C-alpha cells in the first residue's frame, strides 16, 4: 500500500470505517489468451520455367526456338554498337530449326460490298511445344510466293525448317525476338518445298553448274584438237 493510501485509510479508521489493503493478493482476473484461426494466404502460382527443360540444340544439330533466342540474347545482343558480330552469333545466318506448327495465317475473307485492309504476307508460327503461346512462338515468313501452291502442313506436327534467323524480313516483317526467313522444308507428302528466293538461288546455282560443265567440255575439246 502506498503512503498516500495508508494515510487515507488511517483517517477512515478514525471515523470507524474499515479499510482493506490492496496488497491482500486479490486482483482482477486477466482474460485467457484465445488462439486465432490460421491465416490463409492466397499466393499467385509459381512462375513457369518451362524453357529450362528445352535443349538449345538437338543431337543432330537442329536448333530449338529456345536455342535461337538464347544465342541472340547472350551472344548477339551483347555486341557493342559499330562492332562486328562474333562468329557464333546466329543472327542473319542460315540455320536449321525444329519446331511444332502452331498456326498458319489465313487472310480473313472480306464481306461483299465492304472495303477491307490488305492481307498480310503469308506466314506461320512454330513453337518448341504444342502448347506454346503464340506470343512466344517463332514467326516463319516469306515462305509463299504469289499464286504459289502452299505446302501440305498439319497443325500440331513437328517440322524441320531451313531458313535465315533475322530481326527483319525483306517483305516488312519484324520481331525483336527474332524471326525465321523461310528457306526450305519437307511437307507432309515428303516433298521438298522451297521458298521463291531459294528456288531462284537454286536455279542460279544449277545454271552456273551447267555453264561450268559446258566450259569444261569446250576446254577438253580444244585439248583434243591439239
């Protein structure tokens, strides 16, 4: 009991009133602790690292889309301005890519009597997996010339495609992640399908080979006459 309380209590005794000390041990009972229910936290799903299980290349040397973009990011994009690209940079080089066909662009039909925008140049998309999202797919462009019959292809099927890995194409396509300028591939019928540019290049090479063979024959004929 404090001194002030003791004095006050003594005064009360003088008037015949009792006083109970607060130090007798009686106190207000404290409320018992109550266990709170567990807190449920809804976290977003863990990010997908699906690309980590995709190889950069197949054993036979064909690249994956993941492999091409890995090369661009870690090799090509690190080149300083006005500096030549290193020899192992795949940009603007001919490569063999293996991927699953996800979608082939089809020009929307224009309703009769309406004016619609021009169709895009023919192109299609391939991915490392059948469920690859379109925004992460590799766009393959310049594979079909005007009035050229398209190859027999099946969505969901895996194909090997030769082409040039680039940022921009001659027909105006562009992708900061890189695209493939089509060169050649085998379709569902097992036929080799060539791009218009590849056909012209092949014809030029064949013409040069024929001209070289004729020149060799003429030179041999001169030697025989001697």
